[in-house]
């Protein structure tokens, strides 16, 4: 039973990182319909930004994290501005954007591997690395920070979408792009904003990994794949759905280890995903996919 | 009527899809402060004309001028800023948003437009939000939807959704409103509710271009009618004149 609780706690911690990645990716996909796998690169870049800001520029941890989040938001916007928007202006179909995105992901990962080597690089976290005992469960303070960050990030994003004018514009574009344009909403600006917000919300996940086990160039690919699975499970267009899907996947992976050897982790996740997509393609709370299509 | 320059002028516009000439050398004027009915049999190109005017489609040739200014080739949100808005035949409401939010998004604001002013000029943004909110309530009152303001758009009855689709473009302050079949799918009682509304739009200084299949309605509502057939304007004039022309009624009713 102790092992079960420990695995559940670990699942929750990993899940909080998946949540941050999935709600960022889900926001972008639900609004722009870009299958933005290069989001994985933004996630990894955020981690390297934070590492570089702390280790190379010598900034204090908190400042390094803030700088990295802003830099990640700008990176996401630049990808839209310099790659997707020019392609869309020339009438590229969504598959083209996906392939461009995939190419960019590979490119950034490999450039990062050249600059920083493929070895994990860990940030200094001071007392955040101290362990905490909660009953039979052992975690670090950093793990608790991860869970709190995910919770706060999720609530902040939902409040932003619900109450701010820009959030309303994002929801309007996500629900009916044509109508949004009809009342004078500039799609390209809303897309840029979506990339900024979606990248900024995912950045802490990468940074937390750099703080915990260290950043590697290729981890973003797994994360973005899991994020897309979580979003489709949760239902496209639903932020709480994406979070729920992400948490579900993480718990499944980690609790699965209780009875099944750990090398089966991703097989479990993707196996369940296959069942989902066949049996319930709309996910937990999703809208019909057609309604989002132009 | 001809002495006054048209607010919207469509000149020699053409658009084909593959081998099909959807709109061909289409020319007509829309006079300010009037209701112009765009009629014609199915497939005549009426909705394509709407898409061309509002920037959802690009034209192969021709010119569309709003108050003398070329708008053909502009993106839809630019066309809206210059003063032309539209509804869709399939309403495309923001179903998961409340009625007032649907209207609020149409209310023009400038301070909230710029992301940075959200942080730097929060006070100005808040004042403007309040003005937008007041404006949205006023629009809902005009359309008789005020007591539904906080319900989700998808929970409204269909005739009310039709009104909402008009309300949110009315809120943009654009002077030219293009209505794509505002009464389609409605029973006669609901039609009686919508029709005076279209009239009142004009009383509020709007110019209306309207696609409508109900001939009786068109005659009753429109000040002038443009008859479209196979993408071309066959005739334009007062509704009574158009309806009297046996050649046109034959095309329209296929008898």
C-alpha cells in the first residue's frame, strides 16, 4: 500500500508537469488548429533558457525563471510569426504546418544537443531540493512546488480566458474563427497572443525538470506527444479536459508500474489513448472536431 | 436616388471555383440608409457575393468600394473596421459564451486592443470596458434580449439566436450590415418579430443588404432589389418592378 501511495504521489508530480504542457498545447491547438509539435521545443528551450540564465549569466533563481518564461513566450510567438503565418499566407494546408513544426522540433533539439551536449544539465535549487515526508510518501519541496505551479497555472489560464477581453477573443476565435473576423477580431494577432500564453504556461514544466532531474535536448518530444494525447482525451477546446487527461495519463503510467514492469509505461498511455480515440473521439468534454474547422 | 453616390458599390466582380463561374461581371450599388434585397434562385451566387464583399473570398477581377474606398482584397477584420459586417446563414454563434459576451466582442474598444496597455493603462482599459458593457446592454435592449443577457448563446431558442446574430454585428457600429437569410428556418410568428427589427436597423442609420428567399418578405422590406442569376445581375430596381417582370419570375420560380 505504501508503494501505491508513493507511486500515486509521483504520478501527481509528473502529472502536474504534463498538465502544464497539455494546457499550453491544448490552448494553441484549440485556437489555431496548428498541430504545433514544436511546442516540445519551446518546452525544452524554456529549460535551457533558465539553465543559461542561472549558470551562464549568474542570475538568481527566481529571476532566471521569470526571464526563461518570457523568453519561451517570445520563442512561441516567433515560431508563429516566422514559420506558420508565412506558410498560411501562402495557403499551406494543416499537414504542411505539421511537417514544418516537426522539422523545427528536430532542428531545435539537435542544435541544443550541439550547444549543450546531450547530457542532462541541472540547475542549482538550494533548499528546494530538500525532501519532505508526508506519511509514507517521500517527495522534495520542488515536487510540491510543481503541483502548486500546475494548479495555479491552470486556474490563472481559466480565469484569463473567462474574464479578460483578450481571453474572450481567444475563445471567440477558438469557437468560430469566421465570426470572430466578422466582428473585427484580427486572427493573426489572436494567434500570436495564444502562442505567447500557451508557451508561457508550459515553460514552467520544462524549467521544473531542469531544476529536478536536469534538462536534456530530447525530452520535449515525449512531452508534446503526451500533451496531444491528453488534449484529445480531454476534448479539444477544453482546458480543464486537457488537464484531466494529462493527470489521468500520468497516474496511469505511474500506477501501472505497481503491477507492470516500468518499460511498459508509455505503452500503457498510448494503448489507452487508442481505445479512447476509437470509442470516444470527443474526449471527456470536447466539442465536435468539425465545428472548429474552417 | 441615382444622384446620391452609393455607400457600397460592386463593379464587375468575378470569381470562379475551378470551372464554375460563381460570380461573373457582377455590378450593383447599395444606397445609404436603404434596405437592398439580393435575390435569385439557388446557386445564383448570393452568398459568394457576401463572401467577396466581406473579404472571406478574393475576387478574380473587379472592384468593391465602400464610400469610394477599395475594400476588395482586404482581410475580413479590416473590412469590418471600415464599416461592413455580416451574419451567416448558419449562425456561428459563440455557443459556449453568454449572450452579453457574444455582443461585447463586437463592441469596438481600442485601449484593450493593445496587450501592453492592459498593464500600463489599466484604468483607461477599465473605463472603456464599462462603456463597452453599457453599449452591449443597450444593444441587447434594442433587440429585446436583455433578460437573456447572462444565458449561454446555445440555450436560446432559435429565433432569439437569429436576433443575437444580428445584435452582435449591430454592436460593431459598422454602418453597412449584410444579413444572410435572417428569416430562414423561422415560423411566421418569429418572422413577424424579425422583420420590424430589420426596418428599425435602417431607422438607426444602418444600411442593409439582405439575402432572402421569401419573395413576399423581400417586396415588403426592400427599397430596392438586385436580381442575381448565374452570378450576374439580371435586373435591379424597385421590388414591384422586378416582381412584375415575367422573365424574372420564370427564372426564380422555374415555371
